[in-house]
């Protein structure tokens, strides 16, 4: 296990953006897989590989870069300030979380090929529920992240917490 961690750190140091994006995409895909198999109780023969591929691509090309940029911006904005982790969490949850949840819902629906009308209906139906659930999970996770985790590992920390979150989001975004 230590060897895997050292290898990951080497790749992260050499290719920070690519590593964070690939990790985000992979864990979003894993969350979708858990959702399909464990939550939705699909049989393996009914597994929607295209759906998991959408999560992989969306996580890699959209969410991963957005997260990296966000954490770097927060760090620059609050570095050295008194109570910085608390301020970072408040800004994250008041400004970033609502927007990234909207980006996720609309982006994944667009990747599915949903019509504008269907996307609007899905957002109206699920957005508030997802946002409220977000506030039950992420403030505490982000406090740990901002207090204890070095900047270069924040996306990874969030990705591991997000494995469960991605399972929930996959279920919520894909249910009819």
C-alpha cells in the first residue's frame, strides 16, 4: 500500500492537473458503479456501461479541473488569514456548492442527451433536495479538508469522501 501511495505522489507531483482530473473521473465512475449495483440493485448483465463512462468523462474533463482551480483560488484568497479554514468552508458551501451541484445536474443531463425541458424539470425536481443533503455532508468534510489536508491533496481527500456522495448523486441524477 505504501508503494502505491508513493507512486501516486510521484505522479501527482509531476502531473498535478492530470492526476487530479483522472482521480476525480475514476472515483465518479466508481460511485456510479456502486449506485447501479448496490443502490439500484441492477444485475451485472443490465449494468449501464455508457452511463459510467459519462461519469468518468464528466469527472475528468469538468469536475476535476473545476475542483483543482477552486481549491487553488480559495488557498490564494485566504492563505495566512485568521480562521482561514472556517472562512474557506463558508465560502465553499455558500458559493461553490450550489453552483457545482447545478453544473453536475445540468451537465450530466446534457451528456445523457436530455432535452432542455427535461433538464429544467430534473433540476426543479431534485436540486433543493440535493443541496440540503449536501449541507448534511460537506461542511464537516470541508472543515477537515481545510484544517488538516495540504493543498495538493485536497482534491484527493474530497474525491474519497465523494465516493459515497457520487453514489448518491448518480442515483439522484439518473433516477427517472
